[in-house]
């Protein structure tokens, strides 16, 4: 799914990133009469700081982007120049301390011309506007859907819930140390292994993250594992983008379950988000069905 266009994301797109060693020759996909080259995908991955394993995901997002821009053209959606310039001023203010020269210097380092970047900005805004117009403004949270969401996912709305976990994180270059870590945990405590091997920011404290809300600290894969773990148990090795995580759940406070009315705003937001995602996926399926697409 294409992410929403935000100032931070757009600004990140102009920060130089070393290109990864992707194959850059040949065609990645055809979308109607347009072509996406492998070099296009490579550049987009560099812009997004995406790992090599995300090649197919990024390529598919670029296909979706082409489909949305095609739909915008057919709908005769336009973006006024003053709106684009206003967004650029906002980016310059927030990401470049209000100094447009810093933006120009960054673009020059990245070998991207200002007109090219401005055109990208316009496309981003058109994609965002189309998504809002077709999907998000029409997403509603019906009373029945909200009641169903609250009944099926009560733990999502608990107040004051937190956990204490201990984490060992191995960077990609240290993956072979997994066996050493496991051996040390069997003969010593988890904290000693964390201090000896972990690259986690809490390694010096024995890897302990105390009284945290996992979603505010860890990636979804880690949060999902923590949610399934009984207190006092340790996870298997979890690998994300080459990094290896070992997690132990030390304690858990399940907090208080609020009433439906107390959680109303959060329930409504989650139901609308789910409705928007379903509508977005259905919209893209329709666009794909109407357009010739070939992936190489």
C-alpha cells in the first residue's frame, strides 16, 4: 500500500542515500503504456532506504502509484501551482531550517534537478488527493462495526497496559553469534548475555525495557511476538532485515478495560482506518482490472 504523503516523508526523499547494489538494466514492469525500469525501482528503494529484500514490494507500490496517477488524469484532477509552492515552503521550513539554499544543495548532491523534484512533489500531492477523494473521505465507522470491533479486540483499548521485556539485538554482521548467545543464556543470566553481545540501546542495562507500551518502541513483528508470550518466557530468534532479536517477557500489567464510551474515539479511528484500507484495496483491484500490467 502506498503510504500517506507527509512532510517528513517528502523531506526524507531528498536526503542523499548511497545506492544499493541492485540490478539496474531492463524493464521491471509495464503499466498500460508506461514502463517502470529496474533502475527506477533501485532509485526509489534508495530514496525510501528500503532493504534489498523489499524490491518486489517497492516495485508493486510504484505500479499502484502509476495506476492512481492514471486515474487522476482521467478524472482531470489538477493541482494548482500555489498549492505545490505552499507545500514546498512548508518542507523548507521544517526540514531545512527555512533555508531554500540547503534544499538546492541537497538536490545537487543527489544529482536531482529542482524541476524533477518539484514534479515528484506534485505527483505525491495528486496521489494523496486522489486517495482522500476516492477512499478516505468516504470511510465511515458504523455503530455496528464499532461494537463488533470493541467486542472482538478489547485488549486493543486497555488503559495503562504495559510490559517489561529484556532484549538482545544482534546486527547483521553478528548473526553467527546466535549460538554463543544461546549458550551463554543457558549458563548465565539473560542480562549478562545482553551486556556481552547485544547492540540494543539498553544493552548496558541488561537489555531491559521497563514498563513500556510495545507499539511505541518496537516494530510490529516484535509487538506481535510479545503479545503472544506468557510472562517469564523467551521468544525464538526473530529476524527483521537481517537483524536478530531475542525477547524475554519479564512482567506484564494488563491495565484497565475502559467502557465503550470511554474508548469511543479510538474505536472510531480504528474502524475508519480498517474501512479505508478495505476500500483502498478494492479500488486498486478495480484499477488493475482496467489496465494492462506486466511484471518482469
